[in-house]
């Protein structure tokens, strides 16, 4: 099969096309012929040598895909060859074929193309597990999303709105703020406005989803309403900050966080089950949809990474691996 590997840690130029053997679906796994794959920030970190794949995972980048099941391993009864699925992968998405645990795949939502479905798994698993399962977002609450125009951000805004929350989102340009507004968020241009002041005027955030870190951490604490929750999922500005823990104690705040990739197969299967029950019906009803920024052929994975690192994208970046059936 054709694939793109990381030849050595470094910039986008270290991504190179290679030929690899087609993997085999083992116990409880399925083999997917990939039509489209998602490009995510962890791919960039892995390429730079800062985010190693978990033990046993493919060394190829790529954490999500959509395509057709071509074979199933022993013990798999849920899927059969020919089924159209999108899946969360432990790695290996930058290739024509990849394997994953059967319980980490979901049927392509009714009426959706494989291209659209490939933009779902990483963002849906991440947002649902952190905003709903960990953060406990409820209808009527005030929800602040940082990085609102990213793939994660656009999904978080829509899920928040679908659950009946009032959503605010930060972004760094008029174009990105307009995209957040169209999805139903109150956009805050962080280059021109103080998100702390904006949220305080509204009464404080009940929940904040943050992927920035750095000096945002202390500012997030100030932005929370009493009994508010801060969920960290990445640290683009660094993981260290000085904060006053007295605020956390006296205002009964919760500070938590998680990364998705290192979690157990069982934990990811539980997230997938919740997505199937609660989010997939909303997607099929049109209340939530993937926002796609751009797509590149697999052989141009370098350009896809440069697009992500340039920071101008709104929504998801995809790789086309093969033609849709």
C-alpha cells in the first residue's frame, strides 16, 4: 500500500511517500480501506518528535479516517466487508489501509459522504468526552471555547449549541470570528478584546474548553463563574502557569483535563457508544456537521501540515487517499 511516513523528527519536509505492507486485522480489529483521512495537531507534534504513538500503534501519522471495511479479525461481529465507516485510529491514517479496534469505528452518518465523515472522529471523540462526559455541560450554561475556528472548536460550538448552552468562542481574525458567529457562538477576537472581561459581563463561564494553556490558564480561572469547570485538552502556549489556588477553593472551581490518544481501548469504546447514542442522531438531523477547510492528496501531506501550522485554516484539513466508491 501507499503511505506517508515520518522519516525523522523535523518540519513538514520529513513527511515522505513510501510503500508499506497492508496491515492485518487482529483479534477484535477491522481493516479499513481508507478514502479520506483527517489531519490533526497531534500529527504535527508526532512529526516534530514531541508526541510518540502509544505502544503497539502504527508509526505512521493519522488518527482518523473514513472508508470501507475490507476484512474483520477474529471475534468481530459488528462489521462486515463493504460497511462504510469512520474511525478513530491509534495511528496509521496516512495510508491506503489501516486497522483499529472494531468498537472505535462508527457507521458513516446517513446522508454523509466519506469526505465529510473523515472529519468527524477525532473532533467528536475529543469534544464529547471532554465537554459532555468530563465537563458535564448542561442546557442553559455559559460555555467558552478557545480556538473556536479550529476543527475542535467548530465541533465544540455546535455540540454546545445542540445541548442548549450559550456559547462564546475566541478567534484571532475577523474572518474566523465570523465563522464562529455563523455557528451560533458569541465570537471574541482575542487580539482586540479581553475574553475575561467579556465573560465576566455575561456572568462568568460555567465551562471552558481550552487548548491554549500558558497565560490563558490563570485568565480562564478568572473567567469562570462560581462552581465553574475548566477542561484542558492541549497547551499550544505551554503547560506551565502561576495561579492562585485560593480561587479554586473558595469559588468551588474544577480544573481538569485529558488527552485522547493514550486512553485505553475500553475508554475509547465507551466514548464511541455515547457518540452513537447521543451525537450521531444530531448529525443525521443536521444540527451538527463537520466544517472542512481544505483537502490535499495523500502525497501532498507536507502541504496539509504547512496549512495547519500556518494557522489560517477554519475547520478540518483532510487528505484524500483514494476515490470514494
